C-alpha cells in the first residue's frame, strides 16, 4: 500500500480529509497441556457493558447515516493512509479524517497500545465502552484477560502491539457496518505495514475476515497458521478467540491456551532464523 504523497502532519491531513472528493493454511501444533491460562479463571462473566436507551438510539442513527457514505469516503481513507510514512503521522491523519460517522458518536480515537517495534501484533474488531473512555484498545475486562494470556507465555504489552480494524467505538457496542469497516480498513492495513510484525494475531473472526478475506467461522479458523502478505514478505498469521468471547465461554480458554503456545513457538522460531 504505497503512495506518491508525503503526509506532512495533522494539519495537512485534516485539511485533506475535510476537502471534498469526487468520488491463506497449515494446522498449528497443539503443544502443551490442554489447560486454561494460569489465573484466567479469576476473570469471568460478560465483557459487554450495559447500554442505555440513548446508546441504541444513537446506534440506529449512526447506522442509517453510515449507509449514506459513498465510495468517495473509501477513496479518501485510502489516499490518506497511503500518505502516512510513520505511525505517528498515520494517527494524525486518522485524527483529522471525518469520513466515518462513528467518529461523531465516539469519545476518543482508539489507535493502538503496546510496542510498535514488537514482533507480535494483535488486531481486534472495534473498541468497547472502556476503550472509548481511555482511548486505548483492550483495557476493559477483555483487556485484563488478554494481559493474563500474554503473561502466561512470558510476554506483556511491551512485547506486543495492539490495534483494531475500526478505531472508533460503534454506539451501543453494536457490530460495525460493512461500510464503516471498509472506510476504516485502509488505515489498519497501513498500520500493519508500518509495524511489519513477524506474527499477526487476529482476535476473533471479524478482523481475520476483513483483512484476509477468509469466510470460515472462528471455530474452524482458529489455530491454523495462515499467511498475510505485507511489503513483499509473508507474515505468519493466526486467529484465536476474542477475549470477550472467552469471558462468556470460559471452557474455550483451553483452546486459546493452545493457540498462545503456538504463537510463542512461532515467535521463537522466527527469532532463531
């Protein structure tokens, strides 16, 4: 996803976005015992927040407005993302982008967390209530579980980079519409390209379907190594259950434990090359 332009900062990006515009698998090894993450049983229950009637009214309004967004907004997001030479510039460009109606109802832009130099990158679907309040991905109950999952394989947030396909919270925690996802997609594509990790992990099926084009459900997809083409190389990619799903279905943690052991093994293999 290259570009002949140079993004010169938030002011330039904001100006460009405000202007008008015409317009991959092998099976991962089931290593390790079939157990849950150490300490993961202390986090249980639903990871979703209770929504107010106002949230649902906003969700209906935003969903209807999103349907009006045309190809022009998609092209603008592609052009903006391609101009960003660094992650800081990409964040500035995204902050100034007004082509996605989710920005109107979200409190904060949720760009990323962790170490941009890390060899491991996680991508989820969209922020929730806690993330919207703090401006960071995976900081609520599901984020606490993700931290425990990382800790179980000897890692933490300084060892990984975390982002979402959609950087603004959909009202009422609803699922982003296809149009909203497509408008935001160029930014996460560029984000992955700039981080250029060795291992890419999709948290849930939604992000994998968006970025790899696969159609399998998460039960069939998880635990399989796939390839993600990036900058002339192939990144090892794998999908696993979203932490929010694991909070609702704790028995599935044993499968995610296998996935994380496979992720640890893959990182060790990459480091030895």
